């Protein structure tokens, strides 16, 4: 498995958009693949503090993705940076691919001097808690009941 920065490998953008669309097309924000691609392209411009990491199995095929997004939820200004768009192709689940991507995203966030990361999840609370994330609140987002979680990054 190889981890790449989408900013450095824009040729992976279409595959990444397809992976996200395949996983979440039932949700409004993920129902249109060209819109997803536009979001990815905008987020991964040079100089942006936001980024998307992808994992490939063979250096060509995207099998998983993870992004750091500014204000994924923007109702609380202090919650600036969010881990999101974490998905692994079904054929590659259970192999630690998403965990490796998340760990790399955390390393990069620390390098960028980001003090904390936020996320929300409908069903992976225990997974994130084992990695040091703390549940903060329950919310209803895009038709789902989710848990908002935070990870404080040591500087």
C-alpha cells in the first residue's frame, strides 16, 4: 500500500470522487460525482491548509481516502479542522488502510501546527475512542444521528 497526497497526484482525483460517491451517494452532498470532484479539486490546491490523502494498492488504483477539511461543520468557529471523507473500498476493509491514512493525516496536521481535529461519525465511535478521540456531543446531520468527536494534538 502507498499513501499519496492528492495535491501531488491530481490524476487520482476522479477515482477518489468515484469512491466517495459509491459509498455515500444516498446522502445529498455525495449524490453528484462531478460536484464531489469539484470539492476535491478546490480543497487540494497548492497552499491550502486542507488536504486529501489517498491510499493505492498498486500505485495506480485508489482504494481509500481521508481528508482534513476546514469547517466541515461551520456553526462553531473554534472547531476549525475536521477529519472527513474517510472511506475504504469494500474489498480492502479490515486491513488497517483507513487507520494508516488517519494517522498520516494527524502527523501532517501536527506539522501544520493544527491544535485539534474534529470528526463526526454515525457508527465508528468505539474505533475512534480507542485512538484517543473524545466524544463531545450527539447531533443530527444529513439525516443521520452522529457523534461529534475531538482529538487534541500535542504541539
